[in-house]
């Protein structure tokens, strides 16, 4: 599959090493949870999940500069060209949110693929009974989308934030994201959870949700593996019998559980 | 005559030939290039050519190469990008579709092609480069009379007799001092070509002699593997102390994956001019035995040799079924022969099933 030429329309800085790129619209109809392979000229291609859609359909990606390719992508200025393939993979189960208590748990850059979910659920067409976002970041300076956190709160969502290291006058919560879970956030029999973050954070989050009575089949996680082709041909993203690019990245937890329970699988 | 007929029909010939102390699978001009009168001795970590006295054309098992090198090529340029008007111009590299005849493909390797077909063209996305190279292929199978010491195709239902996927199947008959080739068509193209050859009709005795060749090969198979038991065990027990033991011997070199006729994994690489005004993206064979293979921003997922060997073997014998409906192993035994330390997938599975431990 050959990338189509794309162009950066807007670039904004989120944190010290995270940038959001809005691309010129090109008819792409990616769903929340899906990802694109973004190509930086002469450097390479990496999977980046969709973190939003502009009013006229331009794809938005939030990129942490973590390696050569993501650094090159994060450095692209408005007007710069890049390659785009996709969208690929499975999306978040938004259709299942209707009438349910939705718990969104995010760690670090893991909030990026969940932002379109929160926008939809707190927007005019949102049909969830209740929406709660539990979000953890390393430090207050690493928090993504602070203005949107306030907006979701203003629209009735519960938004709880915690950080690992409190610096710079932070008077909020400190600790792991599971500490934000408590009774009253959701009714287990009519709940739905969507989780994205480091794998260890997701494992502990799932365990805590299940302790509170949420069934595994109501929990969705987004997994990450090395990807080259994104179409199930290169073999890199295999996790047990699955190809994360094709069968994921969003998995229902009852399917993901045996895959996450084995070290170095 | 057969080879001349194929060449006249416009096919380039790929067949076995002796080179660098091995039998390789490369372009041949004709019968004279075949490794006539040679055989191979194969054992764990050992491959030697030896002369044989009977002048057999196909009196060997196989070399390190299979059809994979010609259909799912080691290096394939995918597309080129160029900076233009501030943006990128991206152009696909046109797939090549050479018309080629493969001479002397064994049943195991033909099964491997069918497996790669399912991987690369059987899903929602068909790989255009593989599909193009695959399209105009003529396969002359050889029913195997000389399995190697590391062969176990019979255990994987992939040989020694070719049962499909060929245009012509050939059995070399040397019983009672004769030297005949029994040719059987497997497709319309094969039937048409056979009709042009000045061959006599095969007798019942010829057919019996041909069946005896593969029956003998079946008995001489160097290795066995209980595929059903291995699959069941690997699906159920991800942790086993045997992984540690094999990891102590495994060099994680990836030889097994390079000689495997079904291993399909690739990575992608970029090259550009110094000004990065033009760039080219290519894919090349990769191996799940490298650390880079599972690299994420935090480091590799499979950082131990134990985990990488487990991934490879579990994929071949168990998870491949979930993905593509068959095993990913055809029992050719190349991974055993070409392993520098002679690690043997049949021995490892037998040891694991014999000494199964649940964590």
C-alpha cells in the first residue's frame, strides 16, 4: 500500500515533547480508535492514532517525540508534506455507549486516541448515561488538552486527574490512575470502560474495574506493538494469534486478557 | 525436452544447481545445469554435498533456498517519494511479473507457496508485488525420493508426494537399472505442454514404480513431529522450562527464518539522497529473532532469546492456525540443517510434550 500525500495545516504544542498536527482534509473517514501510518520524508513511517477531526474533516494526530520518525513528524510545520496510509484497525465501541456509564481511563499520551471518544460522548449527540474520565500523567506539565478537560467537565462529565510527580504548585491528586476509581462512578451492570496507556497501567486498571464488578466483556483496551505494514503482512505486531494492526488496536478485554497475561509474548 | 518446451513458451527457468558447496535454486540454462549425480547429507547444523554413482538428476533433498527467494523476494522497493511544491509526490514502484518456470520444486516447497499465498494475498489486502511475481508461474514438481536427514514433511502432510499446486509432476524412476522420468500433468498448461513431448504413455508398472519412490521416501524420512499434539500443547501452555534450555543454545541469529520457505516477516527501510529531496522505501526480509523486531519506544517487547524462540516456534505450529487456517511449517527441515548449533524443532516439541509442565 502506497501512502497518499498529505499536508500539515496546523501545528500546536501540547507539552515539552508532544505536538498536535492537524492535516488538510482528504476525505479520510477514520473512526475514533483507528490509526494512520504517517510517513516522514526519508526517515520512516510509524502508526499514530487519530486524536481528533477538524470541523471540515481534517485528521488530527497528537505525537510524542519518542524516536527518529515521531520526532521528524512532530517537527513538521504548517504547509509541510508527509505521507498518510490508512485508516487502519478497530475503533472504540462508541455504539455500545448508549445508556451506559462510560469510564474512560488514560495514561500519558494514551489520552490522545480517547479524545475523540470524549468529544463525542460529551457532545450534543452523546447518549451515554454518565461519562467519567480518569487521567494520569507524569507531571502537571505533561497533562494533555487542559482546556478540553475543563470543557468536558463543564458538559457534565466527571474528570479526575492525577500525576506521578507533583511539581510547580500542583494541588491536585498524586498517585496512580487506579486510585481515582471509587464507588459511585459507574453501575457495574450497565457500564463500559475504554482504556489506553502503558500496558502495566492498563493491566492494573482492568483489575481494579473488575474488582468493582465490571465484567471483562464491558472493558476495551488499546494495545501497541511494533508495526511496519499495518495490513497484516509484515508480522511485527503479532501478539499471540492476533495481528494488532488488523485485529486491534482496540480489543475487548476478554480477548486481550490471555495475551496480556504472558510476559514477553 | 521439457525444459526446451518451457523456454520456447517464454518461461525463464529457475532450478536446482550446484554452487558454493550447496544446491541453490537459481536461473538455469538447461538440463546441463542440474546437479546430476549429486546428493546432500543433512543433519542438525550440518549440510554436505556428496557425489552419487547413479547419475540421478534430482537425487538430493533440497538446498537452503526455496521458491520464496523468487516470489517473496528478499528486497523489494515499494515506492518513491519526491519533494514537490513544498509537499510530497509519492509513486508506487511497478510490480514485476516475470514469466518463470520452477523446475524441481518439492512437495514441501509447493505447500509453502500455498501458505505464503494465504498470508500475502488471501486477506483484505493483497500484496501487489507478490501477486505479480506469483501470477505467471509454471511449476514442475519433483516427487521426492531422497528425503534429507532433517526432513519431516510426512508429519506435516506436506509430502513427499506432490498432490497439487503444480503444472507437471515428475518422478525419477531408476528401478532395475533404468533411468526414466514419469511426468504427470497437474493443470491445463501442464497437459498442453506434455502433449508436445515425444513421450510414451506410462504403463501400470511405471505408475507402481513411481508410487514406490515416494513410499520409500516416506519410510526414509529423517524426523517425525506430532503436529496435533504440539499445536494443542503450545496453545495451552505458554510457559515451559524447555524454553530456557533451548534459549541457552539458540544464538538468535535468525538463520532458521531466512531458510524457512514460509517465514514471511519483513521490515521496511528508507534511503534518500543527502538533501532528502528524493527517498525510496523498500521492504526486506526480517526475522523475529532480532531485538529490533518487537521494538517499541520503551524497548523491545521480546527482550529474551527465550521469548523470541517461543514466538517463532509457537507461530509455526500453533498460532498460524488461528491466523491462516493451517500450520506455518511444511516439515522441510531447513531450520534444523541450517541452524549453526543444530537446534531441532522436532526434538524441542517432543521434549516439551513429553515433559509438559503447567505453570
